[in-house]
């Protein structure tokens, strides 16, 4: 490559950088969220699954998301009978958030409802936990079925702040996967 073409490439790269950066900050069509395998830890001896549940991980949906996913776009599946530990953390610098496991219902509740399993909810479900506060959900997934991980702060869940939680009698190991977003 001669020196002239190097100069041209640099000029193109610099010229392209600004509009791309502006679009990314606009946030309407950011990159598709990715599942981070480190969010899930599986202990097959004690049959315990530990999940890092992060409210407002990204700016998606005005930070009304869990781990960067909204409207059921992420599904945690666990075998029936396993112990589930969710380490909840609110990463949103602006809004309080909470989390609870609820039945898969439509329409979505507008605020906190009874959890589907005992202790399957964070403190201050209604008011939410403020930025960088943490709490643990710990329960036994002893009933098969489809559930939601839902933010109980009024309006948040209905605005898309929920992902899916499946308790399955036909899987041997927990898994975490991106799933089609949509209404429950
Ligand atoms: Cu919330």
C-alpha cells in the first residue's frame, strides 16, 4: 500500500467516525444485547443455580431492562426442584428498581403482586432499590411452569421491564438464552 492510499483510508475512517458515534448515542437502534455466560453459575452437586440479575444494565428502554433485555427477550430456564439464587443489583444511576418472580400473566400488572415462590422478590418491591443497591432472591423452583422476572416499581414492568423464567421438568441443567421479545 502506498502512502497516498493510507492517507485516504485515514480520512474515510475519521469522516465516518462522527456520524456513527452520534447514532449510537441516540440509542434507538443500538447493537443487539448479548448473553454473558458469566451471569449464570451452575452447581450440579447441590442443584443450585446462581444468576446475576442486573437492573438497568444498559440504556435500552430508558434503562427499564434486566441485563440489557426487555419484554421477555431473555429466558432463564431451570430444572424443577433446583435452588435458585438471584443476586439482584440496580445498575441504573437514575431510577430505583426491584425484581420478583410472578406468574406469566396478561395484561402485565401495574405494580407489585404476590410472588410465585416464597422469597422470590427483592426488598422494597414497590419503591425499588436505589442505584447500586443489592438484594438476593433465594427460593426452590418446586413448581414447573412459565414465569416472569418482573420489576415491581409501578409502571416499569408494564413498560417492558421483565424477562422470562421457566421451570422445566424436561431439562437437566439450567440455561440462559436470548428469546424473542413480545407480550407474555
Ligand atoms: Cu424498574
